[in-house]
C-alpha cells in the first residue's frame, strides 16, 4: 500500500468526523505508550512476577505432612544442593540442552539460509516456511509419542533398514534411550531456531553480500565475516528458546528415555504431587537462578532488545 | 552465495547441498507423523505398532465416546473455548503493546525483559507459582481464571515478539501521511495502522490459539478439576496405549491444517486486493 492510496483512503472519511478527536491528539507520546503497554505489564506482573516471587519465598518455608508453615530456613536448599542426584540431573539436562542446541542451530541456520537467500519466489518461500511450521501446530505430546511406533523394535525405521538389507537385526538403541530423547527434542524445537534466525537473515541487505564478493571475499569468508555476525540476534534468541525448552521439559525425557534419564522438572513435579511445596519451591528457585544465569550469558553476546525494538 | 538469487543466475553447489538438507529435514519432520496417521486407521485387533491388522475407522469413533479414562469430546470443547478466549485477549493486548513499544518509554527495558523471562521460564514453574498463589488466597483453581492466566504468560510474550517483527516492517510515513491529512489518532489507528498490520495480527491470533490449544505444562497445575484436551491425552498416555491416541493426533493435525489454510487464504486475498499488480 503506497502513501498515495493511504491518502485516498483517508479522503473517504467524512471531514466532519475528522475534526472531532483533534484535541485528543496532543496526549504526551510517552503516556500513550504507557497506556498501550499497561495491560501487558499488569498481566505479567500479576501472573508471572508475583507467583515467581511467591515460590521464591515458599522455598524457605517449613513443612510437614499436613501443611506448610512460614519460616526462614535454608534446609530445603541445603538438602537439594548437597544431594548428589541434583548435580547428576543438572548435568544430564545440560548435556541434552547443549547437544540439541548444536543440532538445531546447524539445521536452523542452514534451512533459514536456504529459504531466505536461495529460494527465488516469495510464494514458494512462504509455502516452504509453512511446511516447516505446520508440525509445530500439532500437540507436542502427540509429536513425542509419534516417535514410538517409528523407532520401536518393530517400528517403521527398523523395518525399513531390514527391508533394504542394511541391518539384519532390529536396532535396539533407537527407542527409550538418550538417542530417542535427542531426536524428539530436535523434532520439537528446530522451528524455534528457524523463526528467529530467518527473521535476522531476511533483514540483511543482499547488497552487503555482493559488496563482500566484489571485494574478493570467498563464500566462506562472506559467511563468517558478514552473514553470521549479522544474524547473531536470531542465533542468540533461538538458542535461548531451545535451551530453556529443554531445561524445562519433563514429558519427553519421561516418555522417551525409558526411565534411564531424569529431568530437573520431573523431580519437581513428583514433589508437587506429594504436596511437598517448600522443597519443590527450592528446586524451582535453583532452576530459575540457573536458567537466568544461562540466558543472561547468552544475552550478553548481543543486545537482543536493541535489535528487536528499534 | 551471491546475495538473494535472481532469475537466470547459475545455482552454486551450496544450493543443491542445502536443498538436499532441507528435503531430509522435511522427511524427518513428517516421517513419524505419517506413521501415526497411518496407524490411526489400524484394524480393531491391531495395536500401537506395525503391522497393520486390517483397517478401520473404529479408533476415530472411539474419540467421540466418553471413555473411562478420558472424556475427549467434552475436554475438546473446553480446550476450544479457552483457546479462543486466549487468542482474543492475546491479540488485543500484544497488538497494543507492540505499538506502544515503538517508542522508548520509562520502564520499557524492564517490561521487555519481563516478557522474555516469562517466555523462557520453565512452564511447569509458572503453573506452580500461580497454583500456590491461588492456594494462599483461598481461591479454587479454574479453567477460566488460573489456567487462562497461566496460558497468557506464554502467549503474550510470543504475540509481542511476533508484533516486533511485524511492526519492524511497518513504514511510519503512512501514519505521518494520515496525520498530515488531518486524521485523528483513532482514525489513523482504525483506517491506516491496523489494516496494514492485519496479516501479522492474524498470525498472532492463529499462533496464540494453537499455543493455548496444545499447552499442558503451564495448565496442569492451574486447571482445577476439569481437564483440557492435552491433559486428557496426557492421562490417556499414562493409562493405556491404543491407536485412539493416534486418531486424536490425526484429527488435531487435520484441524490445524484447515485453520492454517483458511488463515492463509484470507491473508492472500487481503494482499491481492491491496496490491493487484505486484501480487503473484
């Protein structure tokens, strides 16, 4: 829509109506912004910030079988931090998060690059993007269990391998293993990489890449010195999303590891079901601090806010 | 790598390598899904894995009958109502906030990071906090209070991020033109800004709808006594395994496809009407 057609559009508004609201136009711009973001701020404060503060407080409370009592004791935290399982579970989650982040970053970057710079028709690009996005709109639970008949002992993948005479026996490690957990995460979360990275890439002026080429840069040099630095925001945002999704998961690990791996949140959810709120809250607090440090570290690399909000 | 390719350029080898990778990725993305679509037509004596023992639509019929473990039709309509409500609220609030964020205002940094924190917070913890809050206040958790709130802490930051991308491509000179022609702030919003942003706004609506419709980690501790569809599915998984689950998956995907298809059609027609010459 051009400025001209906007102007024509405005002329269709009767001039009598045009004048009515004129005195209102002089609201202070800062105030207008404040009014516009106020509902968001209110909801986030009441439903996110306050509840978070609440469980931070509860983590210091005392409890027994019948209820919880206000107190200030560090036992919940101390107990958690001195149990060897805590460290083991955190390391295991971190391992999953790091591996999944590496794989989704590789896939997400290459696919975004392909879609943004190699696909010539805008319509085809939109269609291919959608093909990537549609599975994301199906329930994560169903996408997780979809792997079970695929990877199982008599599953589609084993049948295919044996049908092609690549293997003679069904592979056992495919399902209910770390392998299955990682595959499922990659399946669930690659789109979280593709979205932000493609958004960053599509803002790159192609003239910059031509300039690099004209100055004698090789493909690889253009990639390393032009494209990757300019897509840092997308990479950081995508990494944050993937990392935190993996750290906060409890369903995939439970379903796909066959009980061999634990996740941070599954321990927490057991405690909540047993109504042991203070230790659950302590667990939650440590996870929040851990995630906050990780995210802050990734945010340091790039000013996500400056890049997103001009 | 020659910038955005134009017609007639010779394709570099990287094009073929990346195209191959993309094809494999699509296979990876859809392969397991296709398996469950096929298995949802499993015969009455068949199980959750291959081989197929005949074919039937019995598992689809199963969805419609309230079972012992799960009542799919009722939870489905609950999920639908909640998702519509969440989607509506998310659109209004995140569009307003997206417009508000175009200026720097005192506290804009804090609010931005609050939204990011709300997005990356492990989902179960959000539900845990809200559930605790309700307990302290002596309130009963309920679908349309605590669960609605818990889902908004997830859909609103998402809507906001989408709005950033949408607003970023918005040319402010259109608004200035409206000002110069004497439009009031309200007329400018209704006749210029919102119509131009409409495709992005539809994206927020559909995105928020599906995020809510599929949500379980934030909802599970805030839902009270009446489950939504994902929670019923969750209960089904832990109790039994039958191809009914796959039938639900097939139906959900079909509904998603219809919804996305309809939205695309609307966006496509909108753009065609606006830009009759340049449209493809």
